[in-house]
C-alpha cells in the first residue's frame, strides 16, 4: 500500500495542478486546496517507509505524465513526440521503482 499512497498522491497532484489552471469558483478553489493537502499528506506518509529520492522521482514522474495526458484530454495539442516522451518518462519511473530495494521488514508496511 505504500506505493499505492504514492500513486494516489500523484492523482491528487494532477488534480491540484489542473485546478490551478482551471479553477474559477470558490468551490473549485476549495477542491484544489483539498487536492494539495491530500497529495502532500500521502507523500509525507510514504516518505516514512520509502527511499525519498526514488519516491519523489516516481511521484513527480506520475504527476507530470498525468498532467500532460489530462491537458491533452482538455484540449491541449496532442503530439506524437509528447506521447512518446511520456512513455519514456513512465518507463524510467517504473525502472526506478523496480530497482529500488526494500529493507527487511518494509514489505509488511
């Protein structure tokens, strides 16, 4: 579940980044602030059991990829080069996650 927290935190990161661009009402700004709080809470929780360098690289990589994809869904130009670079980014994030060793006892956390 520790990597699950990072994945969920990245989803909320996409939410607050998109909220910074598109929020126009008090409710939308409130949702943006909630996304910021949840994202950073889950990220801080994950830092207690995961290597910070790898965790942050995975978090920002997933957040970046998600933000670009959502931006394309909402009307930003879709370019093949962008899509290929997102795939490369996600391969790097997956590679970092797979090569990060866990200390004994971390697997149960």
